[in-house]
C-alpha cells in the first residue's frame, strides 16, 4: 500500500506550493504544484529543500508513530544517494 506525505510551503513570491511524497514498492516519488499552476511537476531528481522537508516530516511522524523506522532509513538513503551523484 502506498504511503503519501503532503506538505505546503510558500514561495518567495508568496505563492503556495504543495509537495507530495509517495513511497510505493520501496521507491520514493516526489511531485509538486504551485497554486497558480494546473499541472503537477514530477521529479526524477527531487529538490534538496524538498528532501530536507521530507526528512523532517518523516522524523516528526515517526516520533508520533505515524511513520515507520523503515521510512526514516529510506529517506536518509535517498538523500545519501542524491548527494553522491
């Protein structure tokens, strides 16, 4: 079953941006959409800020038992892999 984590940020120009991170079959997929856009942007290589926000979100959810330890390690692995490229 896919696990989805959603958060919003505000861009420099004041526009809201919603980010969705879904983990299915051990793979993370990130997508984002600005409130003034109609289409979602799917990332092959997620933005560093989005990965940092995802890691923070997963760690907070883990402390409340809303995420698994496997999610925490999977996000850390994704960040390590992206930084090694």
